[in-house]
C-alpha cells in the first residue's frame, strides 16, 4: 500500500524495491498519476486506486482532498491477502486489516502537517488566522485522532531513521525497528578531485531552509554556492540572491551529479526525517556540512568527534551557525577523505535495503504464524540487542 503516486521521489524508490523483493504483490495507491516512464520503474501490471482517482481536478489539487483520504484508504478490501506492507508518510498505514493478516508499516514519517510541522504548515499556507485557520485546525485535529487510532492496525513498524523512530513513539506510543531507506549509490560516480564551490540540491520549499543557506553565503562573498532545484520559494530566493549564489533551477540527473561530484562540500540546512541528498553527495566523495537535527545527524560523520569522518554538523538552524561551520570546515577538511565518504555512503545502498527487508519479513512471518500476539515483542527482543536490520552505519 503506497500513499499517492504523483511524482517520483525517495518514497517511490522504497515501493519499487519492496516490489522487487516481493514481485507477486499487488500495488495499491490512493491515486495514480505517475508518468508512463515512472510507472514502468515499478514493474507492476496494474495499480489499484480509490474513488478519488476520478475526483475533479485532483491531479493538481490532491491536497484539497485530505479530508477524504482516510475514507479512501479504508475503502480497499484486502481480505484476500495474508501480508500487507504499507509505505506510509500520511495515510497508507490506515488500511483495514483482519486478525488473520500481518501488517508491517514502513514509516517515512508520521503525518508531518498534523504533528511536528503543524504550525509551520499553517503559517506557510496562510492558515494561521481567521475562519480558515479554525477550519484547518479542526481538520488537523480530526486527522490526528484518526492517525493515532489506526496505529493499532499495524503489527510491526519499521522506521526510516532513529529520528522517525522517536516520532513514531511520540505519536503512536509504538516501538519500531530502524531500516534506512535505499539510496542509489551505484549510479553515482566517485570523484576525488574537488573544485572551489559549494552546492545544495533540494525542492525549494520553506522547511528545506534554502533561504538560510543563501543568507549565510551572502555574508561570505568570497565563497561560491550553486543551488539546484525548483519550487514555490524560487521567486523569493531570487530577490535575496547575491552575486556569489547561482540559482540553477531544475537540472537533469547528469548535471546534478556533475555538481555533486565536483563541489568542495554539500550544504544541507533542513530538519529532515532522513535526507537522501547528503548521502548521494557522500557517494560522490563529497563531504557534507549539515544541520545536526533529524536524519542528517545519522548520515553524516562529524569530523570533530568520529573516526573516518564524512563532513561537519552544526547544531543551530541559523545563518550564523552555518557561516561558522563553513569556516571551521575550511580548517578541518583535510581530515576528510573522499574515499571514506564513498565507503560510508555505500552502507545505504539498494542492495543493503533489499537484503535487510527480505530477512526482516521472513522472520516476522515466522513469528506471526507461531503467535501473532508475540511477534512484535520477539522481533524487538531479537534485533534491539543484535540489530541485524540496522546496518553498520547506524551504530555511530
């Protein structure tokens, strides 16, 4: 069970590899508007969707249908399946199951706009005041109630990072195991020789904090920054862009890789659940300067405290803290080996993800058949002590 299939991103790559592991599985999604090229990546004959597939203008305005998403998810009849795997960042985990079915949910994040980023979303979409604010807050309150209630539909949770593991516990009061998402490290070329510029790659939305990065480099006119990506913040960024910052907009994978490989360092200021782009940069042999909270704190090895470092972390999400980090990186970058960056990134490979997921599902199914009520407890006891599904990268 996937969420909505509209664009291709990290979540869709997870679903693609789940299908690779279990090619006999059927794929369900609330809506499906993938391009023909992206749909072929999933390698399935058919994608089952809900009644929202034919809703008016939903292709471009599916966010306006959020109040109907729970009803849509619950409309799937899964009675013919023994095992359900949901890939969830909002509604997918809420599918209705029976006592004879094992449901494992791979959680990208509990519903961000209803939980952690609730007030930020209200501000970003100008829903923080007036009658619209009251309606939006009531709606999100109802979604939180539904989200927590349907947490009991899941027999075992997998989290995509330790950061998300803590959020699952806070939102649902349920334990989980960590399985880092796949990164296509094998398609990224290692480049040991670096040039004198910095780069960031991101969707240009507010919580990615590209504005913070631009402001920091405005105060460092002798350092050049390239920003790759598109999004609603592009216009605002153009207004505040100094001469040493270049906004390149959307670029092809080949162009993105060329900048990732040649950059002196990759800059990352977002508070992400995991964050694939810093790992991709490291796969190219490029160090990362990143905000320490969220997934980046798990995927970047800080040069000041860990052996075989791959970057430097800063603890405050401000331009001043980033400026200090860049200046400190200048003095410490000689201690970061591009080869070690590549080696570390390979621990997040697609092959590692598939092997770990297959092993996990086989074990979970064996415990489930013996006693469903004890499956979660036994899995946790076995793998919190000897974390077979936490690759070595998580044991920092």
